[in-house]
C-alpha cells in the first residue's frame, strides 16, 4: 500500500496565530518541529497498519517547512514550490490513499483557527460546482479524480466537521478546540501524537478492509467561482483566458477535469498579485 501524507500547518498541534506559521519567525522555527512531529506520528501509525511506501507533501507556504533530518526515515518528502499538484504533490504517482495532517477550516468558518481558503490575503470565497469549498474539499476532489480517497485528517474541530461533510467515513483527529480565530484549547503534543498514531493505524486497517471513506468524485466538467478580496485582484486575474467576470470581485471558469480546474485556480490566485 502506498500512502500520501499531505501536510498543512495551521491545523498542527498548538498553532493559534499567524506568527507561528509564517516562515522566518522564531515561532515558525519552533512550530515547524511540532509540524514534523505530527507527521511522524501519522507515519508511525500508517506503518503499524501495514503501509509499504509513504510520500509526504509539504503543502504550507513555499513547501519548505518540515525539518527533513527529523522526519521519519521511511518517508520520501516532496519539498519546495511550485510543484504540479502543490499541497497534494504525488497524488498522481500510484497512491492508494491520502492523509491530510494539520488542515484548517475554509474562510468564514466560525470558531476555527486561522480560517482561510488558499490565500488569506486574496481569496474571499471559493465555490466548486456551486458549493462553498475550502482546501479540504478542493484537494480531496483532485485526489478523487485519481480514484484516491482521503481517509484521515487532523486539525481543529471546525475542519473536522467540514471534512466529515465532504468525506463521510473519514477519521478525524481533533488536536485543539478552537474558541475563535486566534484561540483554542490545545492538547499537549505528547497526547496529540498518540491520537494521530492510533487514528492513522485504524484508518489504514479500515481502508484495507474496504470500510474507509470513498474517493470524492465531482461532476466534470468542473465549474469554479472565486471571489477575491478586492476588485483590482479580479482585474489582474481576468487576464487569464477562458475566465468570465461575475461581478466586481468574482470570476468564474469551467475545466474539463478537476486537475485542470485546480491548476487554473492556482494560476488566477497568482495573477491576482
């Protein structure tokens, strides 16, 4: 069994503010080690469940957060940016299942640590086939295009609820209970590592028994609508071919497949400035 562990940072054990996830800060240096520990906990559980091969995709910021010399030696790390599939780099390489570690809720979610969708500075909302979506649903839909299910997620209680709405049957590890955007009741890393390891182990066993969450398959062609924070961002993103202006801040486009839609969305956010 080949597993992809896709990692973000806002949902990592103990994270509650931007300084802790912004590269270059003293706090980021500390929390990138906690990020690595959460991933290692998932790796240990997956190996105990019988996984043979593990890829890890560092999906936060410029994808250079995990501390490679502290990462479990059985993992191969997809590192650096840009890469074709960004947060889920490697999903097209014969992967059987995916874990989402350290994920966060979509923009606008109440009582959710650092809620945002892709870019806190640029994206106000995102719709996938007319349904509001965050990074959990967006990335899971790309995985689903390749027939790959997302079977485990860790983060706060808000992203856990979001994941269960999109992916019935997914295992979720709640490492903190968010009280607001910048506050949460955080469990100790020793406890969260045990929780992640146990859930990873069980998720793999359930997958092998045919009892895990199913791949998220969306209707294709895919329609995406992105609402930017300001009108000038939409002005710049309009330079992309095949994009329709919906209103002052919103653009719509359609793509033949979910991977194409994913790439186009990323390009629009890049053009927005």
